[in-house]
C-alpha cells in the first residue's frame, strides 16, 4: 500500500467479507486502503439489499468520518420467490449460524429437482462519503443450488452454490473454487465493477 493511499471503511464485522473486498479493491484500485469497521452495528431494518447497505454505510461513515462502503448480499432462490434474500444471514434464526442456514435451505429444497433449483447471489454496495452523495450499485451472479454441500473454501452459502457457465462435466460449488477465481467472478466483484466509476474522485 502506498503512503498516499486513501482509507475507506468497509461496514462489516465479517472478516471474510473484509478479506474478499480487500482483494477485489486491491486489484482495481491499489491506491485505496480498505479497513475493517469496529463500531456499533446498526439495526438492519430495510426490506431491500439497497436499504440495508445504506443503513450500514451511513453508520460506518458517521462513526469513523471516512468514506464508507457497505455490502448487503444474499442468495435468492427462484422456487422460493427470491428468498432467503435480505434474510439470508438469519434464515435459520437470529444467531447468524451459517451452517444452520445452509442446512435449512437444503432441507427446504430436498424434493425440488435440478431444473427448478435456480438461484442467484446478489450483492448491493452502498457508498457514503461524508458531506457527499450516497449511491448504490448491484451485482448478480446466476447459478443454481446443489443437492448437497461440497468444498471447504468460501463462506455462507458457497458450498451449495453452483455458478452458471461451467463445463457441465466439471461443475464445482463456489466453495471448491480458489479465492482468486471467486473474486474474479462473484456477485461482489460484479457490483464493485459497477462501483468503480463512483470511486473516481476518492
């Protein structure tokens, strides 16, 4: 990181998200130093990804005095009408138990055949600049849900998400991808690509 790097806070207490964003941002904007957020967590009472992302980014910017990014993301399953969606982190209850969330979703789709297991990872990023504008962008990563978990990488629903565009004979869940592969193709990578023009003045 250069001495002239501009700090920008990522409004999350999830270390996996911080690492992912640091890698994505470093590849595109090495002059930006993404730092983790250690302030209070706001109540995420929005009903859309954009609303919750803005709530988190506003809180982090107000607490630190820095420009803030916040990602609100989740998995949206076609046959469930887009759920878990904004409730992805709490699908099995307010404990934010990633394993329980994944197991519940698999159980709910246990009798759903492969052609009907379509799903998308969605990421909405909010950018809040002190005294400046608030903006949001979104990225969508289409795919489907596997019938069982596979892979030891990633986090959250990665072990059951199979992205579109793979060789059918060698399909893998995201948890079987390398971090570099995921960072190049993920919903967060896609939303960050849309965000880049908005970071031009930072």
